[in-house]
């Protein structure tokens, strides 16, 4: 070898015969069974961890999901700072989102990750090796957090004057939000088939490129000189085509200075398998190829009762009819009957005429008709969503059966 700087790591393109030296026959067959469209790569830029990674074709069903986007119901980008509680932020935001989707709330209301950090696994407080010195926060899973919310509930986010400190207990709150239960999905395809109903939580494998402020697509181990860091809990917001490639737009909890203003576009075509790890419990063990996103879950909650919808409508109406000008002497652009009473007490007869001509906004029959119309529209939409979900799942199972039958037919014909 010539003189020069010694490389800290390499990215190789191994031949098929070389894989049998690195991996056993069963793992080789699993890697080759995917719909691979390019060569295998070995990412080993640090001597302690190595990954086999490759590109596959786009997942099934994603063409149906391009119009789904849950950005509004998932709220603003939050910041966990130096605490290892991404799982708490991601799971609590999923609950906030489903409350809006199921008509329990009319807007995003942040819930308390501080409470989850203190109560989900109190035996882990102060034991996490990856936490910063002096911190008591710890790593956990979104599924465990959702199970805790179903059983014990979760309060709203603490007031702004309360500074989050993982070494202390959060302020107590009697009001809590509960979910009925939660769903899990074993594959990316099954998770995406549910994305048109609500956002999905997932675990994202993290390499050092994720922290860079950029709009580029995140490729994980296929990025040059990108070093494995760990895993990060995120919420899948939408599926979109970016620069001609299908990606998952995911919300993170690291502030707006990371990735694309707090959101990251994750490639859906990258798959990987860990082939070597010299650090205990650093890499999640897996015997099958994984996408960059895995461990999918989401909360389940029933639709709000009609009385709740009626209350929301009344609140919306009251907020509209009680609007006042910013200054007492500033004229209002549109006057309600209550405004006329205040403005024209001298001419009561004229006011009575105007009141008679003004229809009652809260007419009970009209309101009942409106609620009935909304209920029928929601039932129709829910039936349509369930039908689409069943079709998507049936198609997925059919494709999986065809994929399993194809090697058998090839062997029999050979």
C-alpha cells in the first residue's frame, strides 16, 4: 500500500459469494429474498458496528397515500433538548392527533412527556447509560408509553413557567387523557395501509447524517461516512414523492434546527441488516431485513359522542358572536342583535324590527339537522375508510402469497 492517511472505515460492495463468508446461509437467503434493485453495500465506518444495506423497489400501496398529510393535527415541532425521551414526545403527539381526528378536540393540545418519563418505567430512572451525566431520563418504546396512557392516562403539557427537569417529578394534574388501546404493525406495508386513518409512530434507525440541517432524503447506512448512533421515536406524517423518490415525511422532537425544520424525509427503499456489533445492546437484534422505519404503532380511540360535537359547535358559535372590536370606540364591521341593543337603546322599536328579521343562529331544528347531516357524513367516510383498509390488507396478503409461491414455481419448473 502507498503512503497516506489510514481510513477509519469503508463502504464495500460485496459479491454474492462473499456474503456467505460474512453471514450464514439463512440470513443470506433472507437478504436476497427482498425485491433488491442494486448491489449490496457494507457500511462499517466505525470498527464496532457493521451493516449490510441495499436498495429495494417502492413498497406496495404507497400510491394510494400521496394525499394523506397529518401535519396540522400533530402540532408544532417540539424540542427534547438533551433528554433521551423521544419515545415520550412521539407517543404523546400521536394521542393529541387522534383526539382531533376523533372529534374530542378541535385543535392540537400538547400532552406531557415529562409525566411519561416519570411514570412509564420509574425503575429505569437514573440507570440509562446513554443519558447525559446527571440526567435520570431513559430509553423506552412508544408501545410501552401508549400502554401506560391506556391504563393511567396522560395530563396536558405543563405550564410554560414550569421548567422541565428529568431529575424531579412533574407538577400533578387531575385532568388526564386516556386511549382505549393501541395497535401495532409488524411490517412497513401494513403500517402504511393504516396511515390514511391516522398518523403512525415508528422507530427510526439513526446515523450521524440525520442531525444535519438539510432538505435531502435520509438514507441511513447508505450515506457516505455516516456513523450509527442509535434509534429515534418519530411520527409518520405523510407519504410523498420528493425528487422523484417515494419517501416518508416524519416529525421529530429535536427542534426546528435539525433536518428540514424538524421534519425528515426517510427513504422507503433502503433496507439493512446488522452483521456485526461489538457494543452490548447497541443494535436491536433482527433476523430479517429491516426498513429504516420499524416497530410501528398508533393509539386507538372511539369517536366522540354527538353531545361533544354539539358542545363544540356551540363553543364555536359563542366565540364568533361574542367577538368585540379591539377598542371601544372602534366601529364593528358586522353587528349582531346584542351589539344593536348596546348601540341603539334610544330607538327600541327599530331594534325589535331588526331582531325579528334576524334568524336565530341556534335554532334547535336547524342544529339537529346539521348534526344529523354531519353524523351521516362521518359514518359514510368511516365505512369508506374501512373498505379501503380491507382492500389494502387483502391486496397485501395476496401479494405476499404470490411472492411466496413464485420461488416454489421456479423450483418446480427447473
